[in-house]
């Protein structure tokens, strides 16, 4: 549950909205007239363009998911927020057409590559700067002992017509140049993050089911890829065809029943008062075996809007346990940020830290790889 990124995400889109209004105002009558037409025809225009894209790139399509009207009959439905109502109406929708696909990311059917580590990074369309910095730093694709470290960004779409088209275009250009964007045709909302995870796993089963390990995380983390690889290598006799799921472990948490909280989960969505132990969604490591196990059990676990908890529910259902890795620091980020700022050496001993601004990731990464960086011994950083 990474409050920060989500808050940022909404901040970004708010800012984007206001930029759009300014644009419309300045653009004068012609522009307004044009936009109105665009919005009026919104639904159909956009459906055709998606369909055309699917035909061009032969991406398998799904019929548009209809809302479940009988959800309105759930006791107390009327008292729930619009977002939660919307979630309940669409809870059963698990398949969305892809707008941007990468069927050959892991070599393709005919020529499967040995993928040691797949970096799976959730990134809303608006976070262009974050993606750029990650491509240049810790998420760079490279060979490791003859096996690949590969990268994909997971994205949905914006809901507002004008911005949706603009941002889709951006992702399309990035996809063409970097071949690292997976995009589905669903709205990027806080409550749809679980959907993103499930859609990724479905993609993975189809296109990259032989990846040995995955790092699943947000686009505002700084991962020390070298340490991650060393850790995975160091598992030694460990068989990667077995279970592995590790990160910042949170136990004994339960749903927040306070309706003013961002993480409010009413009993209509989740009845038990405890969550299973889960790893903070900002970044965790898992084996390909475990990723597929999660995917298979997810089919019988009703969606929960909190993605990291949902993944843990699927793990539990598969009788698998998450474990704790002290090198993954996804809480208390302001403190970590300051410490790393004062001394990049701290990162030498960590796998992943959370909520770093993109420019800072860029600088720290270079400092960390400077030939003359000399590091002493560090103990606990918290
Ligand atoms: C996509 O392809 C199908 C079958 O090849 C065709 O019937 C359909 O009209 C095409 N759609 C668009 C939007 O081109
Ligand atoms: C629609 O919602 C009702 C009420 O929650 C539920 O019983 C039913 O299974 C749902 N249908 C689908 C297709 O998910
Ligand atoms: C999730 O995305 C779908 C497709 O865009 C949308 O219909 C639905 O309202 C979204 N759900 C939530 C809870 O935001
Ligand atoms: C080495 O460290 C110093 C001081 O931190 C720095 O000015 C210099 O650019 C670094 N890099 C090299 C390659 O000397």
C-alpha cells in the first residue's frame, strides 16, 4: 500500500487537467468547437481506433465488459462512494484489450530467450520522466551470465478524452523506440491497480512464462539491480522452478473501515477483519513459478482494489507464504531519502528503496557507479 505514489499519481493528473483547461481556453473558439465534437463522439471514435490498432498488431481482443447491474442490490450499496460502487459494478471484469503489446519481449514462441530477471514496473501514462530515468539507470536491459534482464512498464489509459489520446500517443512513441510498454484499455485509477497486476500475469503466462525471476514494483523505486542479481545468484542450489516471494513483509494488518481513508474497504468488498501477510507493493521479488501460481489461483479469488493485499490473497490460496527481506525498504522513505542523499553507500547494502524523485535516482545511480566511490561498513539504516 504505497500511499505516496498514488497521491502523486493523482496530483499529476490533476495538474494535467488544469493544463488542458488552459490549453482549451487559449485555443479559441475553433479549438473548443473541435473538442466538443470530439467529446460528443468520444465513445465511438475511440472504439474504432482501438479496434483498428488491434487489427494492425493482431492483438487478441475481448468484448467490452458490461457492468453488473445486480451489484446495486448489495445491502448498503447506496451508502458507498461512487468509486466503490464503480468497483463493485466492474469487479468481474478481468479481460481488457491490449493497446500496446510485446509478444517477443522474452524471445517469442519460436525463439524463447533465457530471461533471468524480468523487471515489471507499474507506470501510469503520465509518468514519462520516471520511465526515462529508469531506462537509463537501474532498469537498463542487459545480459547477466548469458541470460537476459528485461524490462516492461505496465500502463492503462487516462479517462479524460483529450488527455487519453495524447498520452496514448506518447506511450505509442515510447513503445516504438524502447519496446518496453505494455498497455491495456482500462482506466488508470487507484481501484484498478489490481487489474493491472492480473492483466500482467495473464500476459506473462502467454509471453514470458519461462522467466526465472521477477521484480514487481512501482516506477518511483530505486532498485539496486546488481544486489538483486547477486541475491538471486546466491540462492545457490535453490531451484528457480520453486516458490519465492520476498519483500517488505507486513503482517497483522486488516481492512480500514473508516470511510474517510483512502484505503477504506467496506465489508461489502471484503468481509474478514484481517488481511493475510503481504509484501508492500512498491517492490517485491518473486520466482516465475510463483507468479504463475498466483495467476492461476487469481481466477477464483474475487478482485480486491488493494493490489498488494490481493496478490497475498492469491498466494495464500495457493498455500504459499510471502517472506521478509530486510534489504527491501518500502516504508519510512523520507528518512531513507535523506540518508541516501548524505551517503549513497547505504544503497550498496540494499535491494530496493521507495519513493525517490526521478532526478535523484539518476544522480545517485551515477554516484553509486563511480569508480572511486569508497564505502565503509554500515549497519542498520533505520
Ligand atoms: C478487423 O479485422 C476483422 C477481421 O479481419 C474485420 O472484420 C474488422 O472489420 C476489422 N476492424 C477494423 C476496425 O479494421
Ligand atoms: C453481480 O453481482 C452480484 C451481487 O454482488 C453477484 O452475486 C453476482 O455474482 C455478480 N455477477 C457477476 C457476473 O459477477
Ligand atoms: C476500471 O477500468 C474500467 C475500464 O476502463 C472502468 O470501466 C472502471 O470504471 C474502472 N474501475 C474503477 C474502480 O475505477
Ligand atoms: C572521484 O571522486 C571525486 C570526489 O568525490 C570526484 O570529484 C571525481 O569526479 C570522482 N570520479 C573520478 C573518476 O575521479
